[in-house]
């Protein structure tokens, strides 16, 4: 599937989708003020917020690389993007596994927002580079992504229809 040429306005929107991850990381920290136990909340949310910010940083850098015509860098960018997204999904899973019930409940809406935003970013990124979703997220997460992001479902279907070389 060859990527279509994007206008600068479309590229800017994709970039803003990545920048939204920084905002969500900030919101995770800002929620400390309204948590039941601020010290516990900070301890439990810190790794997730940090990983989300790092993911946004890598994604923004690599988006710049791949949208500025550095074709030979796309394979390396693809690996960096996959790795960064995988860390974000692992951080969310770790948070859900290890955080207290009160912290998880307090951050629940932001976790949902984060998951949806990562899906938007993935849908945008796959227009530019090939990434292996099964190396990024769990099978159930891929199924959710396919349900919510039609472009991903179509792309995965097309890939499954290609004959093996």
C-alpha cells in the first residue's frame, strides 16, 4: 500500500495527534491534586507518565524524519516507532497490574483517552512506515484497534491477502 502524498495541513494534524500524548502525560500528573492519596498516586503514575512523554518524544522525532523525505531512514524509524509504542503499551499494562484500585479508578478516564490517542497515532503512522502491531500490543488490543480504526483493519486485511514470497 503506497502512502498518498499528504498536504502540510494533514501532516500538521498528524503531528498534533502525537503532541496530544504529551498533554495526556501532563494530565496524568495533574490528576495528583484531586487523588485520594497524592503521594501514592504520584508513585504509581510516575512511570506511566514518563513513558508516555518519552513515547511522544520518539514519535515526534521519527515523524519528522519520515515526513521529510529521508526514505533510507524509514526502516530505522519503523523500529524506533515500534519499540516506543511497545514501551507505552507495556507501561499501561504494568500500571493496570501494579497500581492500587484507587489510583487506577482515579486515572481510568485518562487511561482510556491515552489508549484511544495511541490508536489514532498508530493509524496515522502506518500511512508512512510499516510497523508490526503484534510486536507492539496484545492480540485483544489489536482487535480493539481494528474495530475503532477502519484504515488499520483494511491495511491488515490487504496484508493478509498478499502471497508469501
